[in-house]
């Protein structure tokens, strides 16, 4: 196992972005209606499109069904986590630490309570608007951290329940997967069981600069 390094050149990243712009297919409902672990890995490289902004997903975390003690659904259905129990392909938004809006995408079957957290993205289009919303950016291409993603897209809990697979102002579009995928345990789940703290449910584009907590990531054989 070797640690991933941001080895992709500017030219390679530019070519990759050109390919992503060419894709226009909205991801269908069936894409999301699978185990969150499968959906999480396959979301890497897909495009989040809203308000003229296009973000390429570079890091995600899966929260599974059943018995994932790191999941918001671990204690059953509540008013807060109700969207996670809904139909796959819908948004689940929550406020973290009273500051950060976290974008989650519901997976699995209805009433199973599972989702994928979008942790980090690259800005493909809409750089100026992203910079404006975030009060200026050191790097206009990198949104490394879920709070930055939520801020860039101007999301709040009112978007919970929004269907991403229906044409409209907020959708996810298909695009090529990354060349290499890295995995690691999830971030901020110290309250979970030892097994779930260790679970390799965080996935990232191994060659992207837009990834948080990079040191823990490992590229596994076959990826």
C-alpha cells in the first residue's frame, strides 16, 4: 500500500475537466438505489450542478444500512434524519457544529436509512460565484471539506428531500471516474463502535488536490 500523491499535472486536470463538461446525462434514480458503499465509490468524478456552478466530486463517505453506528440513523427515525429514510437520489442536508451545511445523498431502498456524504469537490465551472459565496478563495479549484461544498452551492436544510435525478436547478450528472481511488476510515466518527471507526468507508480521487485529511488515505491494489 502506498500513500496517494497529487501527481496529476495541470494539463491532465485540464483534459479531465474538458471531458466532464461534455457529459450531460443526469444520473437516474436507479444509480442511487443501491448499497451506499457502492454508490459512494461510483460518485467520485460525478458532477454536482447548481446555479451555473459545476463541481466534480473528489471525496465521499458512505453511511450504511443496517447497524452502522456512525450513521445518523443508528438510533432510528427522527425529525432530523427523516430524509435519510426516504427515496434514493434525494438530498439530506444537516447543520454541523451550528456552522457547516453538509450535503448528503440518500441511497438504498426506502426505509433503510443510508446516505453518502459529499466531503470534497473541485470547481469545474462557476469559479467567480464560488469565490463570492465563500468570501474569496485561496484556490478557486479546491473545496476540500464538506462545509466548503455546502457554502459554494449555497445549500441549507430547505434542500432536504430534493430529487437530484429530476431535471431542474440542482442535479447530479454523469462523468468519467478517477484514474485511481484511495480509501480510508471516515472522519469525525469517534462516537461509533471500533469496527465502524476502522471501516474503510471514505473514498477519494487519489490524484486530486481537493481532498481532506489526505495522510490517512491509501491506494489499494486494483484501483
